[in-house]
């Protein structure tokens, strides 16, 4: 059982009890305080503590009460502000913009514990209370809103979050390198306004006199008025998201105000990742939440292992490339087996490791050797829609890791649930079949969930996914491996409706696929335009920022409902929508009584 002393201070009394008269940093978070390495707050605060800094935590302050931000007084060096593990708007609202009824990152799953646009609100609260204290933004919300961006919830453009928050500096990406450099620079006596040289940061300035070798982006006035300018700007930003080839970027806001993004910080080495994993986390929620039943999000990750970072899969609707980059970084086997062995000592551990993975579970090495010296190709993708000839697909290391974890005393089963790239499996001619065989035999429990997302090659190309034939080939191989193992297991596809590029014709194609498969998805994910993804930019502009070519977009709620209803055509509640969609798509051949039909004709009222 963990006690409050196992955590960093959350109150003045905690601080005084440690013999501190002041903290160096106050970390303000929109999440409840969970000291586990799956939570960004835990990593950053533990890392700073390991470097000798005193850190206090204010989790989910009452943004309507100025006193809630003054728990520790003014920190010696800075306030660190994060909305939490999710963008606060995604946390609060469904794709239909309806308020969610559950917040997994709050005590007891309660809602209403954080404001909309939390990083901005918290920063403004701090600025009102402590006029001159340095404010440094971090976390996913700040990282993905670091420059001008489309905001789905207001259906308009927003400025860099740095300006709306009134903050001094923003650390983007995973943040370990930049936060240590920031802390040491402030501790040395430098002013926060002097910190213009740190990779992985964004700052604002009124002069470009000392800004060299920078790429000038379209101005705020341009991107907010012209969709082509925004698409072009994001295309430049996306190409600059690599630490080796990435350029410094400048976004003008009038004649005398600029936001400057420094190149991304270097990825962590295996040794550095291992060191982060070994920090003395309590691996629990703070005891203050016991009465509320704890923090639900911990249950999802408590007995899972994060083995890697970065993703060269580049799904268009995913922000991980923009946040973590394309260069895969992996922890060592020793670090992971050490963590797994420690799990077996936990009284709540039942013998099951829930996941071993990262953004993509079966990525453990960079896409090619060239990435480590020359960076990821700025205008060329590694996997889809066509696999690069330089890609090195190799599951040998991941196989060895899974075998080592299975062999640990006390471990009954090791699952792989964070998603695999099936096209990468097929590309590995040396170990792909071996991996698939062991996946079926040891790491799946009845169902393997994978994400083809769609079956129309036109839509898949926009999504950054492989053609349908690749998915079909993987399913055939999985079924053969399952039969050979004498098991009854199935591939369950995640499907997405209304993604850019998908019209009614493509939605009908997806519905026919579900019909032929005999698959009746209970849930379908509508495309959700979250900040700073390629797909979101396409949704906002109708232009693919990678090619500057137009892409058709479905925007109206009714048209989205038609596409979703087609995928779930078996649901009687969707019958009228399905018929409407089929008539609009000129596919009335699918209305009838034949085995190929999706719905039967509506019964006509009898004449009396």
C-alpha cells in the first residue's frame, strides 16, 4: 500500500514535511496525480527530481479559484503546465460534440474536473496570480497546438497556444531532453526570455534579429484566411518533424510578433529510455483519491509494458508522428524484463501482462539504417500506400523479447493489444511467419484487433494505409496459422466512417465488405478531427498537405450519419438512413430481398 510520502508534494504541508521552504517547479496538470510512467506528469516530475530539483504537483486545480494555483506560492524557477495525457477537448467531447459522461483521468471517472482548453486556462490563471513567474507549457495539448491550427470544436483556426496562454516557452514532443535543458538553464541564472536555443521548444519573440537558418511559414493572417496557405504551412511543419532534417520554423503574427519553433529534440537512446523507466515511480494513484475509487486510466496500463516510442506507420488520422516523430526508439530487454518481474510482486497481478508495445507494437527498430544518420525522408513514407524499398522489416528482436517475458516466473500470458501493422508483418520474409505463428499461439485471446480502417483503396491511400489486398492477405495467413494451431481465433477489424476521401460510394463498398464477412460492428468510429493530424488539415481545407491535391470531405452531421449507418446496416434503427444513403449513391440494387441486399423495401401501408 502506497502512502503520501511515496509521491511528490501536493500541498504546502507536504512540502514543509520534506524540509523544503520553496519548490523549484510547480507542475500543474489537468489529470489527477498518477505516478506511473504511462503518465507524462510522472515522467517529467520524476526526471526533474532525479536531477536534484524540488517539484510540487497541483493536479486538477479549481480554475475558478485563484488560490488553487497558489498552493506552493511562487516557484523558484517556473510553472510547468500540461492539460494532461489527452487534449482537454478530446477528453470532454465526442466526435458529435456531445459532452462525455466519464473521464478516465479523474478520480472515480468524474467529469468536470478540468476546463476546456485546459493549458490556456491554467496559464492565464497563473499569470493573473503570479505576474512575472515563467510559464512553460508541455504535454500533448500544447505539443499539437504549438503553431496555428484548426480547432474542430469551434470550426475555425486558432493561434499558437503559446500566445493564447500567455506562456513564455513550450516544450513539444516527449520532452525529457528539453525539460532538463530548460531547468538547468534557468537554474544557472538565465532568464526564460533567453531560452531561444533549446531543441524541442517553441518561443515567441518580437524580433527575428538573432533567428538564423529558419524557414518562414505563412503568417497567421494568411493561414486563417486561406485554406491553401494553411495546408501548405502544415505540409512544411510535417516535413520538419524529424530531429535530424527538421528545420527551424517561424510563424509571423503581424509585423512585430513571431512564434519560433526550434528543430525537434533528439530521440532518446535505449540507455536513456531505460533510465526513464527506472525512475522511482510509485506506480499508483495518489492516496488522496482512494475514497473516490482511484483513477480509472491506471487500470488500462498498470500491467502493460511500453517497449517503444515513435512510429513510421504514419496513419494520416494519428498525431503521433507529429508528436513523437518517425524514428522508433526502444527500451532494452533487460529493462522490460526487470519491470515485468517487478509486476509479478504486485498483489493485484494475476499473471497477465496486458500489452507489450507502443504506438505500434511490432515496431522495435527504425524503418531503415539511414534514419539514424540522415533522418526520416521528409517527403517519402516508409510503409504505405507503397512500401519503401529501403524498409527493413524484422521481428527478430520483438520475438526474442516476447519469449523472454513469457519465461518469467509468475507470468501466465503476455498479450499484444496496442496494435500491429499487418503490412509490416507481411513484409518481413525472414521472421514474419514465425512472428504470426507465435502471436496466434501465445499472445491473442480469441480475437486479434487490427486497424485496416476501411476497404476502399481510394480512402486507404488518403489514410496512409496499405491497399485492401494487403489486409486480405494478412487475414488469410492469420486464419491459416490459427487453424494450424488448432485454435478458434478471429481477426476483428477497426473501421472508420466519414474519413476524408470517403463518400457514399466508398461507404457502400465498406458496407458490402461487412455483409460478405458476416461482420456486424457494434461500434464504428466516425473520423474525429483532432489537432495537428494530416487528416484534420484535409478536413479543414479539402487539401492533402503532403501533395496539395484536393480531397473530397464529408462535413455535415447528416451525411456522416448516412456513412455510419451503412456500416451498421443490420441495426433496425438505421434502416431509413441506409435506404436514403443507397438511393443517394444510386445503389437501389441493394434494396430488396436478395442475399446481396442490405435492407428490404419499406412496407407500404395497406389501403383501407
